[in-house]
C-alpha cells in the first residue's frame, strides 16, 4: 500500500517492504529504510511535537541529527521507553510505536499552548527575574512548578532491561564523518595498510550525497560511488566501518567517545545484542569530515509545521522517495535551494515560487529553474506565513518593503546557507577563526593531532572536498606509519555549487519588530529575545547564551548558533569575531546513561569480593555486611534468633568455649630482604630489630603528620622475612604507603613487598577451648604454652596442607589464627568446625568480633580513630619504640597541637543505667543544662550491649578524658539526656589472664 | 583519558593504569627528629599548585607498580616528559619555551 | 567432593579452586577457568637475574612487556625488578628460587591468583571490552604480558597465542573478572 506522499520511482528503498508503525496511537505504514520522520511525511504528517517553552506546534525541520523539533518517545514495552528520540534519526521497524511529547491532552490541542499567548511574560531571562522573591518560595513553589513544566520528554520509570556493551579500540587514522570527504580520506588512509576506523551517524554512509542528486564520481552517481567505497573498505582487514555511530566527545590526546546504536533500528533485537556499544578510541591521527549543517531563515512564525530545511526536503525526496508537500514554496538566500526546486519539479511536485532574498541571482541552477518555468521572486522576503498546525500560505514582500502578495502552499523550504560543523573540532580545544569573506567560523588553530576536510573545513564544492580529503587521509596515514597509497584518487565529474547565504534575522524580523522569528527552535529563542538580552546589558556572547538559553542543552546550537551570534553582533554594533563564538560542549548529541555505564551494572557495578567460606556461611544462616568491596559474615542467626540474640550467644560462646571467625579479609604483606627489619622500623612506630623469628608484635602505623593510619599483628618468620597484617579497609593503602616510602625515600634498602592478602585464607579460632580444637589437625608444631606462647607464629601443616599458624588474640581469649593457602580455606574451616562441634564452639561474625574486642578495649582503626587521633590520644604510647631515630610520623606527632593539653582521649563510657546502649557518633557534654548550642567535649566511637559484662559498654573520645576518670558526663539525645561515667577502656578480664586461660 | 609514558615500561599507557601521587621533589629530611616546625610545615603541608608547568609524582600502580616523576602543564594537561624516581629535576624541558 | 575439586597431597583436605566448573562461550570466543598452577612473585635487582635464571631453568625477561617460557614454566616481566613465574605442572618454584645464591625475594602466591583463559578469534575484542591497552599483534604480540586493568579490577594479561589470552587476577576478584569476560564474550565478534 503506497502512502499518499510516496513518489513512485523515487528514493532508494523498495516500496514493497512495508513496515507498520503508530504515532500517538494512530496506525500508519511506511517502508523499510524509512526514518520515523520520512514515514510520517509519507503519510502527510508534519505535526510532530510541541515546543519546549511556548508549546507551539512543531514539525520536522531536518533530516538528520541536528533536528531540534521532532523529538518523540519510542516505546517498545513498559520498561523500554526512550524519550527525546529524533524522529529524523530513528529508523523505522515493523511495529514501532512512537508518541509525541510535551503536550496535554493531545498534540493538536495542547493546554500548555497558553504559554504562547502569554509569551510576553516568558521572554528571555524570565526565570531569573520573576522567581527571585520571596526567597523561601523558590524551594517550595517555584522550583517544583518550573521543574514540572520544563524539560522535554518523560524519563522512563522502570529499570532499563536492555544491556550495553563497551570496547576500547586503537587505530592510526580515525575518520569522523562518512560523506564524500570522509570516505575519500578513509580510502586513502586504508590503502596504506594502517588501521583505519571510519564512522558515520547515519544508517548509510554518503552524507550529503543522500540528497545531492547532481554529483558524479568515478563515472557513477555520487550515492552509488559512496556505497561502492564502503564495500571496498569493509572488505579490508585493517578497516573498521561503523555506521549508526555518533562521535559525541573529543577528549585529550585523540581519545574519542563513540556510541554505536546496535539494535534500536531492529523490530526484534536478539537477546544477545546490546542496545548500544560505547567505543573509546585512541587514534594517532583524526580526520574530521563532519560536513556542514544548513541554516534556516529567521522570519515570523518560521516554526510552523510544514516549514523545513531545503536539504531535508531534498533528502526526503531523493533518498526516501517522499514529497514533503504537493505545492511547495521555497525561501532562500543561496543557490542550493534551486537544485531542490528542480528535483521537486521533476518528481511532479508543484513549486509555488522561489523567494530569493538576493537581487538578480544568477548562475546555471538559476537558469535551469527559470527554464523549468519556476516562478522566482528575487530581492524579496517571506514576511508572514498562514496556518497553525500546518503552514498553508506565505506572504511575500520586497526586501525593502511595499506591496504584499500571498501564495497558497502546503510546505515551505528554507535555506540561509551552510554552517560548517566544527563541534568536534571545538571540543578538541581547537580554536576557530572567523572568515569574513564567507562569514563562517572555520577551524583555525589545532590543539590536537587532527585535520579538518571538506565542508566542515569551509571547502566548497565536491571536487575540492574530495581532493582535500584524499590528500589529508594519505598524509595522516603516512605520518602514522603507513606505506604510500596505491590506488588513484576518486575523480569528481559533476557536483553542485553551494554559494554563501546570510546570517541573522531576515527582513520583517529585524530590530524593532516583535514577531516570533525563531533562532533556536529547541530552546524557543527568538530574534527578539537575543536583542532583548543585549538591551539588558549582556555584552559577551556567553552571557547572551545563558540569558536566552540560545544554543544550550542537547541541541548545542547546531542550527541556531550563527544566527544568534549575528543578531547579537548587529545589536551590539560590533563585527562578529569581536563578539565571539560560544564553546561547543560534549556530547554532540545526547548519550544514554546505559552506554556510559555499559557493563558496570548489576553484578558488574563493582567487584564483590567473597571469602572462601562464603558458601559455608550462607548455608549456616550468616547475614553479611559490606566492608569495602568485601562481603563479611556479620552474624550467624540460628532459627528464631534476631541479630541481638545471635550476637549475645556468639559472644558468650566464644568466652565460654570457643568460636570460629573468618579473618581472611585482613590485608597481608610479606616483607622480605636483609633490610626487612630496618624498613619495618621506619614504617611502624614499634621496634622490630630485636623481635625474634617466630614471635609476633602489634604494629602501629602513622601517617607522616603523626596521626594513626593503620595497625595489625606482625609475625617475624625469619631474620629477613615478616608476615604483616593490616586492617581490611587499609590493605591497599598501607601497601601503597609502604611502596611509596620504599621506592622514593628509602630506595637503598634491600627489601621487597608482596601482597599475600589473597594467598592465605585465615580462620581465627578463639576461646578457652581453641587449642583443643586445632590440636588434632595440626602436624609439626608444638602447641604447648612453653613452645608456642601468646604472640608467636609457626609454620607447619594443618589438615595435611601448609599453614602459617599464629598464636594471637583479638578477643582477649586464648586464640589462634590459622592461615592456609586459599583454595584449602573452606575445607580447613569445615575440619575445624567439625572439631569445634565436639566442644560446643560456634561460628561468629564481625559484630561479635567487634563486641569482644571492645570488651577488651582494643581499638579499631577507622572506628575509634578518624585520621585525627594520635598514639597518645588512643592511649597506646607503649607501641612507640622510644629509642628509634626515625619512623614515619615521628616528627609529625611532635607538632605543637598534637602534644597540647586538652586533646580528645580515648576512654571507656559506662551508662549509669546499664541497660541503655549509647548511639555511636553521639556527642558528649559536661553540662546538659547549658543553652543550645552546647559545648561538645567528645563523642561516642564504639558502643555495644555486652552480654559477657551484663551491661552496655562504650568507647569514646573525650577532651582531657583520662583526667576525668569516674566523672559523670552527659549524652544529650532528642528525647532524653543519658548519664555516663568515664572509665578505663578495658571492661572484661582487666588483668588479661584469659589469654593463657 | 590521558596517555602517560611510563619511564620503566618505556611506552605510553592509558591513564586508567596510573595514580597521581602529588608534587614531586619534596625532600624528606634525613634527620626528621631535628626538623623545625617551620620546615616540617613546608615539607608536609605547603605545595606550589602552579598554573602551568608542574613537577609531580605518579605511580603506574596497575602496571609496573613503579613511582616516577612527570612534568605536566596544568593548563593544557599535556605531559612534557616523565622520568624515573630519584632522578634530578630536569634542567631543560623539551618543547617548553623559557 | 565438589565439582572441580582437586585432591591434595597425602591425606590432605580437598582443594577447591575458585571458578571451578564455570564456562562461557560467545560467538567466536571461549572463556574458561584454568587449573591451579604453582606461582611465585619474584623480586630481584639486575645483578641477581643470571643466578635466578640458572636456578629456574629459564632466562628471566628483562624487557618491559615480555615473557620467557620453558616447558611448563613461564616468567612474565611485570616491573623492572618484578616477575610473575608460574609452572602449570606444579613444579616447586620456591625450592628452585632458593637455589639462587644472589639476593632476591620469592614469595609463594599460587593461591592468590586465579587464571582465566580467553580464546578464539574474538579473544582480543573480548578483553578490550574492559582493558584499555592496544592489544593488536603489533603492540601486544604473542608472548607479551602486562599488569593492567579490566573494568574495575586489576589483571595480569599474557598472550600465549595470537587468538588466546591468559587473564590472571586475585582470587576474590575472579568472580567479577570471569563475569565481565563472559558478558564481553557475548558481545565480542572477531
């Protein structure tokens, strides 16, 4: 079934392959190869959306990525709803569902259009001026209202079910843009044998050859030549051809971001296909062949549906076989419109008239138009159009004024000339220069290793563009290491001339007029708005841009920038280059969050690190907590237990008999070399030289500024070998700090560091029965207190596999830490568990570990310290080697403020009511009756219910705390004030007898 | 993403493999214990933060794991050169006009 | 006995390697865990290289990004004084290193790392889904190796053949790295 505006014999796609689709619920038919825009036009539909601010009806302006108006929502299902899709880019597939945006209740009747009637209220800078007072109303009233009214489409409200891929790629020559120039450059580069990637945002390569019917290259029409070149490039191993791919960002050192739309054009994408693929490309050389974008004419009501760019109408006709109307008017200031008129006429479309602003236009195309009996009104302007939802007439007047004449039309094509697309060049930090002769900004000073060719470089004419591009492609490839090109350069036999044009407002929309002549369609900015911005004192184009929003948002001024600049320059009475051009920002067109996140979602959002006993713990009721990237067993709940009950049971069981705890996440570093002890002396506050092999010591590490950085137990395996442990969270940074000092401050030391955190799985067996549990499994180690006292380390075997067995305790009980090679971790745990069962032992998690150590007053770095706590503040001065000449932090800890009296010191806190458990982080005051804000003298760092003590226990940092022993302090809470007594930090077994119990 | 030449790997590698480690050529005293408060302040707290050429330390942490020094222009982000840790501050910079 | 478990030396508990039994296949790439290997992190200055090379029976590579292989034993250059040496037949590397008289540090890391094989015509594309290095044969030839990144994890990458990579990572990152490569394999085509 042929749609009514489909021209038989025109276009490049078979009319036989029908694709059904719907727009706002109405069914239509298009053909495969169509974009949504071409399919709508084939059905005579121009009205595609409502504008951003005034809700004015809008049609389809362009046939490409520069489209500011026809932004629609594409719906595949409830979760797959993509807003703000350019109808001119979205390829049609059978079953496509599209909906217009920014209107309620319907596209043809939109309540929000009252904004248009009240538009004097909504002039430039309106938001800035109107919503300033009263201040409080901004948050509660203005901002929510503006937010609701602003924006274009609606973001989907369900998780994105699609997946996205990513790829890093490298090449010698990257060609951005696949028109005639880009293809010529790619061909020249590819033949030298270097790696070439050539990219185009359209479904098909060819660029302007899509519409430029008069081009002939190498004996073929331009389009056919382009397809032949693409086929040749695809057949070469060193070339990657990416269509449907937009270069959205140009970053430092030729690093380019591309998004390839992999499956948005498919009716039923396979489940293995990503929706989009992010390419991050590093290129030695970049060839920019990004072409030019046609400008519209700035005249009254130039945004009515049915008014579009000349090149767009020509693309719809020559590429898609669609006539944009039956009786078409043309309004131009340059020659390229004449070719369109001839094409339309040839296809049987009536051309009502060509209105040309120029006096006496001349040339071959003009002569041909005259010969084809097309009416030409030269020296005239379109000053008015009729029709609201669709243009139905144009009113023509002499440029200088005088009598008017109104012609009926059903579409109006306009062209003010062509703007070189310098977006990516500008993003590369290149500086554009204004060419006054042709009134264009062109690439001037390059900041990166790239070159511009063809229309984006201001090169006019196909032959010159192809010559320039071919030479540039060959040169780039040669400089990047390629051989000499083999084949002949493409020969352009015929092309169309695109002479200049005009910038700024057309007659009837100039200074003093109040008509709505749009400069920026997407942001609803008119010529009047720009002039108003200047009147209100905006002098810099950057200020004008922000005041009016011209060229902002997703559009980035593709069609509007030059017009806006020209109008501002005229109003300021300055030449254009003095007013300057605003910076083009990345992305060139909007990029989905999905493609930026690509693989990093769900399980791949961040690595989840699990210990070897994770599966066992899951089976035994463990609830896990996140500690950095690690999942650690928090507590093991038996049936019917809540966290409180489980932790109480675990705490009591460990002290009564024993418990097993997975301590594998602790950082471990093997320090090896003859200078190992010397290095340890520098890294840690403690003395190490005299520590005998086989013995362990608590190690305390500071930063150079004297504050506590990390801690852990260190075992000396041999004279030249230490097994250092760190906190779980500190593992990476401690290793980094050690490497930093070793490599850059003490490079003379003969010592090396190796991370062994993941070599060893660690099972802590703690409690009075711990020795009985490990004894039957251990070979080759005498476990008696005499042979293996507290704070010792031995190497031997457990369960038949190698172990580094530590006698140490973080609970205050007799304890062991069993290190085994990680692949044996779970099996050794199971063996220990089986032995433990004979003694009523439990498995315990991090919460119980925290309670047990707090009962003993052992600090946790990062919980009881916060990067501003000194060794003395923490009350562990005994860990400092007093005779040492140097260690990291030794000088820092002598700084005046760090030794001044009144610093916060770590103390115990006992609530007067033993049943009350303090909140960690709660502030402490001396006098609760003082007025608010109270003087805070400290805070709670650790607080738990201790079942072993039968009361709550807490640690806190309190100013001058150690001088306040026995004093009563107060913790004010929202509902009450809690009384606490300052105490020592050890709540259980103060003499430490249980370590050998 | 920048490309950084690692003087140990002898080639340019992607920035993702590196970590910045602050200003270079800040000398830790061989006799820390005797350092005055003023000198310690200069050593630990005061950094030059220039507009233009900066001498800084980087670590090829996800590569050869070596710390090294780099000269970079803070305005253009361009690396002028890199050199091994312990080597003196270069007297002449390639391509930088005085 | 769990799937993929390996019985250890006499009367020992079973060895349970990470990733045992997992596999992923894409259109033209296969991702699979490699079995346990003996591994040593070897550190030494230049003057010890000859002695260590003799002890290990292969010449330690001294150029960045290069490796040396002899029999089941492979040494990867990781840094100017650092090698990862692994032996897929489990021969005693620490014992061999100990025979070298010159100064060095040898630390056993057999269980720290997990190795994953990525093979097939699309292996390079698969790894490049998350690794920013140029992996073309010109820049990363057969035998090349490097510590680098894959997505948000650190890896050691080694290319044993044109269409094959060995990816090593720390044990607890192996689930992430394997899952990442599996998803990448789904997308990667040669």
